[in-house]
């Protein structure tokens, strides 16, 4: 099996070079090789952009500007066109993108001409084939006319004792059918590779009615005769000089639908372009020449007899026979639509392009998953769009599937309006009710309505009234389509989003990103139950029957936990005509979109005990897990109770439920089921031994609730303090550990045993809070005096808290020496009795006023004003921005169940790849918030894995140098779950203008490289002003691209390991500092933490006087010497190298040299770094290694890397063990 490997980006100098942005044109960027091949194959050879595609979502190419005089305004006609475009196409920009996009869905006229010529030649060839007399179906395989081609007989295979025969006669008619004939064909994913597209051309051959007997519709005789006929045609084409390759394929894995596929052979004599693929369909005569009684093929009739007893109805089988005569009727219907509706072709192209991106209209590449039942359903989209305009048939005086008030679309609507109207129909259609196309007879000639509803899940009957276009499509698949249509309508209604890209260009092929849970199942070992065996004949194979059964039972078991449950399958591979059909893939993917608020419930309630029939069905579904219980409201019902120790465990209940149901009903083993969600959960869990040692409690008790409860307790104690000069008005939290977004929940330290913990378990994070007291005129109007007042307040509070909390550790702490005496520099550290540490600061609003005055005071020196400005910025960040941000993020946690976990795993990923110190934690939270508030082509994620992969996707495609990220964080406060929130127009315009100004004044993005704005920070200055730098942004973009591509490749090959995404690469850094792991307090948080490092030192910790720490027995909040050392290195050497470090248990600090300082430079005093002699430079600047002209030359020096690394090793003495360098 092909192994997918993760290629880490190289962090060398070239990796940090400017990344050239890709062209965001829809056309002209992906078919160079194919165009060359087309020329060789006999195509036109023209460099036609209409045939070219890109594999990744791209932006539509802008149209060239109109050449008008710069001083002349738009004419009246031009203004009219602008107004019409805005009215008919959402916006002018949207119309321009549609105009540029539509040509890419259609082939060039020159290539069509060559193809049409070949089709005429092919028709002549088929009509010239000689007849073959009747032959026994088993003996027919040996006929010389087949030239070794295997007849693709379907199940059940013909038996030796059958008394019917197969034959070949000249076709009655040959027509180009389908979308090619009506000029509505659009490109589909091709088998040549990802990003390659091809156009399907359907050729219909009408078999003579005289070939069939009256009862050939029974026992698959029709399909066997058709298989032989197809084999004869395929054999003749393969032996001809037509220059094509012939293969067989069967859509939806149904052998009864087998068709021949023609592709041009490569070479200069190719008869047509390789971008075309021809499908040969065998059809039955229509109308009065139809060879069988239509009434015998109604949905309730049994056409496959398994025994002498009564056989079950075969609605799918019957529908296939009836649909064999349908293509010409559909051709007429669609042609009428194109004539009556001017924008029909364009609207249909948009609809199919949208559906193809979502797996509803795909056929081609074996790795392009399609939603179960939707492969080869191109005709349905054409009828759907036409019906929205034409209207639907009323059966019994009403519209069965649509409310009577549902208005039709106008024929004169634009392509965008028709597309939008079709989406509106899809999102509001009640899939349980049937829909009938309009007929001349008013629906009187069709089968009875009740018979349709009894034997088909979903009903969409075409104009003849006899064929269900959605036969074989599960209702669950259509529920997903309705969900996707609803999401698309929200995208179109949101003016703040780039709707065009989200609808037509964004690649949604990865199920892990699209669904909240994806479960891969190997069904090769499944043991089918009796119901599956009985439906095997109607589904043509046991595999098809099994897949449909799996979808039904999983949907039934999940019940209201899921909005959508679908099966995703790769198309059955085509095969050589001389071989047997290969076995279909035994692997399927189950995609689940959760119902928020329901998916993680612990109890599945069943019917009450007095409902005998319902209770029996419930027990049959759940088996031993079902039990009868009495609940608090007095009800006694059947139920299933799921155990979960944590929030993460509850999120995994749906996956566990599916695994249990598949094992019970289909005997699918656990090792045949792949659950991806638990792979992520492990990355947010600390080692069990570390948790037990630190907390002396159960790991299941580790949660954010402990820190929040401790915070509430401290607030109560603070407000209960009496005899204090000022009343405490408000306490605000401003810590990630108190808003559910720290990578790990704050642990409750057992302080009584803290001194016995080894150094690698000694980290206690402090949670920041802000104290605000009542206003008073007694505060001095002096910034330095204010800081002294704060110290006095803290001393007073500390004394009173010690009285109220005798087991707590309370002390006043001074910050490291500040750059100014007017800056806030003290805090109150409280380590509560349960080991949770809190850092409290005092917010005095008067300080901001004084700082603003000082910064604007022209009588002060420039240095004083600059210093005051810096202090003011830090004051606002600490006391204004952080509490406000904290409150908004905490709200998101309660609104979106997966938000907190997504943020935590994203921070874990950034830390694992040594980028976390360069990205403010608040900025990470805003990035993740964007995916929940403005989720683009998806609904907001409801699972950890889905949310995290969408973050990677966003980081990989975000063109941060050209586009800001606008996060409507504060507008989401009053929004309902699932509602899209966005900036007001005024705020949005202001933010965009601020972005344009920032980029025009700073094109090198030295500041605000990631421009992330909120309504309260439209200029993006709060969190991203100085970090991350453009260098770090490029590095993160490249990492995200590499990792997302790895996920795609590894998922295809079933080798995905999420933990692989968190393995850093150190080999290509210029140098690496190896730290002493035994004294790193956060070692236990590392992705690859070695438990032996602390377990070995704890072996005898119960003995008295065991000193296990070099830091002493006292508990120290925020103790992290490696992090302090890292920041010291950045402060000292930040101009000559960039340092990288994982603050979550990292054991190495890596660095790369600044390329600018590696070049030889003339020596000067106070150069800024340690240097050593280099070559000489003459006065004219030329390098000269000789000693001639020394008097006229300047001594050159270069960076002394060895000396600097020795300095660093000396600074980190005791912390650094070794230094490795290139």
C-alpha cells in the first residue's frame, strides 16, 4: 500500500524567503501538460483557456478594464448595465466572476468540432456491424466476434439450464444523448489526476424491439441480453482503427448499468482530445415500441423470483428497466427548457458546479468520493432546475411534495437568480413527499401515488409518470443536499463573505473537514442479515445492499444526535473489456454532521414501557445496551445510557455508538472501524502519571471547572473583605485558563506534597484577574504615586485574605524592572488551598487619562512622550482589551461546543512546531472564532477534528498580505447558534480602509502581517501589531499547506495518524540548544514527553527529607526558566537570529541566522554582534584576497557564529546540556 508521508517544510534561509502568491485566476493555470497531449492526440492544438482548470480553489480572473478616457464618466447605458448587474446577479463583482467562470466549464468549439466528426465515424461503424444469430448466453462468450471480450453479465448470472438466447442485430437508432446533446455539459473530475477535468459525451444505442421476448424483463434476462450486445459493440470498436481505448464501467457499482467507455489513445493520430470521454449506453425503444407491459414494472411488482414462494417487490430493478427508454424523452424535455428559459444553460452549469464540489455530481476519478446514490444523476439536476420554472404536477388537487403557495421562478430570470431559486427549493423541499414533473395527462397515466410512496424512499417522477429519477437515492443523502443548500443560501445572504469562492471554488473533497465525524469502515468481513440477503437481488449485489443497510441502521441509531448521516463511496473502477469486473472497494466512509446540543447527550430515550411494540423494536436495535429505567419526572422508558468521564469523551459518543451498532447488526469487528476523533483527544490530555502525581486525584476530575470555581471563590472572598478604604466594584478575568482556551486545564496542585514533586512536574500557571475599585478623588494625579497606592492596597488585601484563607499563599509581587516608573508594575499572587494560582492587578481608570495627557503634552521631550505612548498601549492591552476579549471568547465557548477544543489543539500545533511564542494567544483565538462565526461553505464545526482541520485549511489558503481577516466577535453575542454574524457596513468599510492604508504605508508587512480586526479593533492593532512577523506568517502558511496535504493523502491511503502533524523537524535549523530535561517544569506537557524522567525521581518520594527540586520546596507560580531564557535570547540576539521554542514541554530551542549578518561587512565600532575577520574589500568595493593594496582596503568581518553559540551556552549554564550546529 502506498504510504503517505509528511514532508515538513525546511526552515532554512530559502524557506523564509518571500513566498510568491499564486495567481487566483480560474483559467489558465493547470492544463499545460494536457494541452500538449491534446495536440499530439489530434486535437486543435490551440492554446484555448476554456479547456484549462486549476486543482485548487482559485479566484475568477478579472476582466480587462474598459479603455475609456480617464476624464469621461460612465455613459447612461453603462450605468444601466451596472444597475442591472447589481439587481440580477447579487453584485457587479459576482456577475464578473460568473462571466469568467462559466467558460471554464465548457470545452472550446474547435475541440468540439473534432469530436463531432469522430462521433459520426463511430455511428457509421456501429451501424455496419453484422448480426449474430441467437446463442446460449454461456456459449456466447466463446464467439469469435467478441475477440476475447468478457460479457459483463450481472447478478444473478445466467445458468446452464436457461432456455433463452442472446443475439445481436443492427441498432434501430443511434443518438447523442444527455447533456452533450443539449449543450448543457459541464466539466467533471477526470481520471487523469487531481485537477484534471474531462467532459462526458453520452452516445445512446437503441436496441431493436424484435430482440426481446415478452418476459425478458424477468430474472435479469433483459440485462444479460444487453450485456452481450454491449460486449459485441465494445469488441468491434476495440478491434477497429478508430484509435480509441475501450473499457467497461458501472455507475453506482450496479452491474446492470454497465456501459462502455471510450477514450482517445495518446499519440499524433488521436481522433479527438483527451479531455473528452464517450459513454455508450444501450437503450430500449420508447413509446409503443417499448417491449414490455409498463404495468408489469410498477414499483410494487416482483420481477426477480428467488423461490416458488412469493418474492419481494423489486422497485429498483423495475425502475432501471423503465429508465432504459428514458434518455430520448429527457432530451426533448431539457431541450424545451433551454428554448423557453434564456439563462437555463448558465444556471444549470452553476448548479452542477456547486453540486460537484460537494460530491453530488461527481463521476470519474476513483479517489473522488461521491454521496451515496448520486453518481451519474446528471439528468436530475436538469429536470430539477426546469421544474422550478415550469412548476410541478398536482396530484389529487395538491402538490404532494411542495406547499401549494410555493411560487415558480420566472422564465426571464438571470442565471444567478435561477441558481438561487433552485437552492431555495432544495433547502425547503420535504424529502418525505413526492414530486412529479408536469405531464400532458396531468399525472393520470402514472403509477398510483401510494405505490410510489410504499416502495421508494424519495420520489421525483419525470414527465412520463413511470420513472423515478431518484430511484436508489437514500433519503439521508438528500437530507445532506438540503443541508448544503441551506448553508449556500446563508452564504449568498451574507454580503461580508466572498460567496463566489465559497460556493464554486472551495475544495470540499476531504470528509474530515466537511463532517463533524468521519468513520471509515471495512465491510469485507461483515455478515449480512436476512434483510440484506433478501434485498441483494434488487440492489444487484450484496455490497450495494449492505451499504444501503448500513446507512439506514446508523441513521436510525443516531436519531436526533445527527442532522445528516451519509455514506461516501469512491466510484467503482473501470476495467479492461477482456477481464472480469474487479471487486468493488470494501471501504466506505460514514459522514456525520452533528445536531448541536444533542449529539453528546448521555441517554438515548426509547418508548415507554406500555408501548409493547415500540419497546420491542428499541430492544432489537440496541440489544443488551437497552434497559428499563425510571426517570425523575416519573416516566418509565426503555433507554440506553452512555458513560463518559469528560467533555471530550462525550463528544466521542456518536462514533462509539456507530461502532457498537455496526458490530451488533453486521458483525463488523472493531479493528475494521477507524475512528479519527479520539486521535485528537489524546493530544489534549496530560500523561496519567503526571496528573496523578500533581493532583493526587482522579484524571477524570481534571477540567476547567476547578479553576472557574476557584476564581468564583476568590471573588467572593475579596468582596467580603471589610474595613477597606474603597469598595470593590468589579473583578474581571483575563486568562485563557478561565475562558476554556488554555491548551490544558489548570491542574489543582496538592500543595501538601508539592515539595516532593520533581522539577519536571512543578509548573503552576497563574490566572490573571483585574480588580476595579470605586472611583475616589483621593487617588493622586500622579502616575508614580498611583503605583505606590496599588502596592499599599495589595499589602492590605494580602493581610485580610490570609485571615480569611489561612491555607492560601498570598504575597505581593513586583514585575521585573519596568522601563518606566509610571507603568503598572505590581500584582497580588494568591495560591489557593487547592493549588490554583491567581495573579490580581488593580485597574485605575484615571491612569489612562494621565497617560493620554502625557503622550500629547508638547512641553515634554520626544522621549518622554514616546515612553508614555508605549506605557499607554500596554495599559490598554492589559486592562481594557484583555478583559473585553476574555468575555467575548468565553461566550463563544458556551455557544459552540467545539470552539474551545479547536483553539486548544491549534495552540498545541503552533507550539509543537515552535511557533507559539511568536503568535499572541488572543490572535489564535480570533482565528478560530472566524471559522465558527463566518464558516464559509460549511456549517460551524461541532467536533474537534473538523474544527482543527478547518484552521489548517484557513491558514493554508489565507492570502494575509492581500486580505484582512474580519472577525465579528462582538456581534455574535446575541446571535443564535448557526446564524452567520458579520460586521456592520460602516465597521467593515472602516476596517478595509485601515487595511489598505496599512499595506500602502508598509508594503513589507513589518507590522500587522496578520491583519485581524474586530468591531472594537477595526485597525487590527490590539493583538497583531508587532507579532507574528511576516517571516513567521510565511512559515505558518507553509506548515499548514504541508500538513493539510498530508492529511488528504494519508486519508486516501488509510494511513492517517493525527499525531504525525505534531512532530517538529529540527534537522534543518542552523543550530539547536538541547536543554536539561530534568529541570524543565513543563516537561510533562510535551507531545513526546518521557514519563520515566519524573517517575524515576519519584520512586522514593515517600521517604522524609527528599529534596527533588533545584528550585526549593516552595510553590512558585508561572515557574518556567526555559521560557524566561528563551525571551532573554530574543532580547539579546534578536537582531542576528530568530529563535524557536515549544513552551508546552519543549526540550530544545532552535534558531536560524539572519542572512543579512552572514555577509561580510566592513568593520566598525559597536557593530552589534561578535565578529571575526573575513576577506578584504578594496576601495571600489571589489573583494580581493591578496595583500596588495592593503592600505587602501577596508577590513571585512563576518558573524562569529561559534563565539555567539559559546556565549549562549554560558548564559544557559545548567539549563543547556549541548549545542548542535551545522
